[in-house]
C-alpha cells in the first residue's frame, strides 16, 4: 500500500482499522490541532448519503463553557438509561416502556462516565442532519424512524475510522438528543435539522486492539430471518 500524501501518519490496512476501532472514552492531554481535524474530516466527507444530498453539518466544539452547557442537558436521558440498566432492561428501547417509575428514574444519579468524555476530550464534534433533504422512507410507519440515520451515521463512522488511522479515538454518544430543542438553541441550529451525535475525540489513554463482537453466525442468515447461518 502506498502512503497517502494527505495523511501525516502511515496508513493502516483497512480491515485492521475496521477491527480495531473501539469506543474511546478516556483521553490524554494531547491536543488535536485543526490540521489533523481537517484531514480527518476531509477523508470522512466521502461517506455516502441518501441521494448524495449531503445534509450533515458538523460543529467543532473546543470551548469548555459550551461543553458544560451541553452536558447539563444529559441528566434526563442518562437517568432513565442507568435506571433501566439496573432493572435489567435494554435502556431506551422503543418497544417496551421503562419498568422503573418516574420517581425512581428521577432519583438516579448521573455517573461521570457519561459526561466526562465530553468535558475532557481535546475536541468535541456535534453532528446534525437536515431532515428537509433526507429521504425518510419510514416516516409513515408505526415505529421509530431509522432510515434518516443512513444519511449521517456513515459520516460519523468515517470520522472515527479516520481518527483511528491518525492514532486518535472517540465514541458516538446520543444522550443529548433527548433535549434536542435545547441543543439546537445552544448551537444556533435551524429548525429543519436534527441532532445525530456528539463525538468526543482525542488520543486514547489506552489503545484497545481486541474487540468483542458476536460471530457472524449469530446474526447473518441465508434467505430468511430464520434461515440457516451463513
């Protein structure tokens, strides 16, 4: 493989990047300069989107006051998440209502692990997507929509893959979405946009290279859902 002239580091093999890009939540004090960030985003921007409409917008956040204002919007989402995990439930699933009562959820503490990465990472990226240009083919179905994400999450994941190639890491967080109106007000985002993700980014304290994932035999089948495993 020939070195990429746009990269400051020797590129990793694609499959190595795919198999060794973890959710990183602890970062060193090393800064992430604008040149590196521009290089990451310059490569990531080639992610696909519906109709190639490219309706995503990314806000780069470095100011600590903005980060603090952002995580102050987390408790309503985090409390329910933690309360449901403690109750043995899949948190925030869209099929079953939460078992814990509103009073139990409100009394739940917000662990630092949910807010720490946003406050401590060298830089935070906030991803938005313009719903006025996204083809949401499932908008009339009687369930939570998922199709719109196809026009923004490939970009988010490309950012994390490119960051891995630069020796950096991050994680996709979505707790802020519960308070979307306030997040949009905080960043001055137009009405047609939705919050997609908040991604803290930096150099990992510990580089994980062995990830745990289910084998393909457990989720890939032939011809039907109940068909034989591939």
